[in-house]
């Protein structure tokens, strides 16, 4: 299994259109290394028979389909929970965390498959992710539709409340969210748990001030700031190229921050102008990109390949998560030791070589000398069977032959009047 996972990481670094291309011999694009690890049949046998849960228990769960007790993720839950536990156990995240969603592409016929128009991957499984600003995934969950454990306060509330858990995180963190999650009810709940919160919000949500006194208009000058405080919540509106609405429980309105965009004044050339910017906008831009950073790193040399089996898709993504988080831990450790970290690709290459039991620079040790030697195709059979069993078709003349090339693994005639073995290796 270590070599199987190593081969998946190897295929992620060295991209080829099909899995079978890694074992093709008679082509100018031949890659010799995979065959030294395992045969194509062995790799495909493991891949096609890969189960992340007990098949007997899968049958018991399938009988509950249509009831509240049915678990949509039963086939992947054991490994998913194992990855979740380790993500939270081996790394202490920084103070600033972000919550956002991620799409893992699949076109399998699946009731929990989602469609998101604004995402690059529009169809697939929706993951809700809690990530550090450096891209480390602290926790995640898969959306499976309406749950019997719903609090009644809305999906966005349940997602953030489920991911931001005081029992293992502690307190003192600042959580950044976009306008899908931000609500006065959620932010007050986080404040009671000892967490700060900041995020954009949608006008019209419950708890958002509706006053029209001194509001921003389309003609308001760039850099205009309006704010209103509702007990422990601060609502800020800022005019940039368009209106930006922020809610925060920890930031002041303005602390002297400014941005210097290029602006054209009159008929003269473009000039940089100083535009005041609220503190919450500055901090949001700085710390909200943790999930996007994680997405970018996962998309680099991802093991994801198209498959009709959605548990295999989840397995591939969990492997990507483990790989990416390991790389972030490596970078963090090198920073603490004041050492130069490896690049993302170099780290994956070293990990792949370690799993495959080889050195990344030299590869597998080969015996010296010419390996294109004639060997019998019927080795292992009894003397009486060798006349018929194991014979192959010659690659050149298509006649039956008991001989093959040890290196090329193709049938070739070896007779005084018909030496196909010699003819085949003239160009080798």
C-alpha cells in the first residue's frame, strides 16, 4: 500500500494522459521506472478494489437509504475522520483562521453532488474548510444536505459553529468569513466562545442595521467611511470602486490605514492617490485567503484523476490534503530552525521516493549488462506442458513461439531460419 500511494504521488508529479501510459513499453514516450515498482495489473487491482470502509457494513447502511439514519459518507468516513483527527493533532494553527467552501469535482451519480455557478469546478462535492492563513487545513466537513442535527439557525451558522470548536482549538482566535456565513447571531456566538470574528455581510440579513441616515451613495467620494455600532458588533461601509460592507467584533473603525490606487484626475496623467481604508478591510484582505492558498497548493501536482467511483475521488482528495498539510508543516518547521525549506515539488518528489523505497536521484538499482536476453515463456510449467502452455505470438511474424525477450516482455521467434529476436533488437 505504501508503494501504491507512492505511485499515485509519482503520477501526480509526472503527468501522463492515462494510467496505462506509465507501463507502455513500445513507444518513444516509454517511462521505465513504474514497472520496477509494480506491474500495471497489480496497480489496477489495488485501485479497483480499494475500499475505505467495511463492505459488509456498507450493505447495512444501504438498507437505511431514505431514512434519517442513512449515512451518505459511510464509504469514506473512516479515512476522512482519520485525516481530520491528524490535521488537528499535529499542528497548532496561527491566530487568524478563515472559513470558506471548496468544490471537489466529480460527475458521479450522487445525491449529495452540488452545483456552484461561481466556482471553476461547478459540479462536485462541497467541502467546508477551516484553514490557517498559510494554507494549512485545520478541519473540514462535506455537505450532505439537510441534517437531522441542524440547529435551526441556518446552514452557515451550523458550518462555522461545527468547524470552530473550542474544545480542541481553545480560544483567542479570529475567524474570517465571507458574506454567506456572516450574521449577527453567528458573530455573537463566536464572541461568547472566546473567538473574534470579521467578515463581509449582505444587506437585508437578520440583525443587519437598516437605517438610511447618512448612507453611502454611488456619488460618494472614494474612501468615504460610514459605521454604526450595535452593542458588540461594528458594521462598517466603505466606498472603493464599489461599496464594501464589513462586520467585526474586534476591530476599530479606522486606525490610519490607507491604500494608494492609480487614479486619473481630469485630463492629466494617472497619479497615485491616498484613500483611507477601514481597519477591518485591511485585516480581512490580509487573512481571508487561507482556503484559497490551500486550494492553490492542492491544485499543484494533485493526484486527482477522473473516475466514476466517488469514494475514489474523495480518497484522492484526502491524499492531497495530507500531502499539502505535510508540506506546510515542513515549511513551518524549517522557519523555526532558520533553514531553507524545499519547494512544493521537491518535497513531493522526496516523499514519493521515500514511500517507494528508492533514492530520488538514482532510482532503483539495476543489474549491469544487457537485459535484452531470450528467455522461455513457459518457465514454471512441467516438462510435459512446455510444448503448448505459455507460448506467445511473435511480435514480428505473429507465429507461435516459446521464446520472449526478458526486457521487452514480448514474444519473439528464435530459430535458425527465422530469427525475429535479432531483427527486433536491431534498433534497441
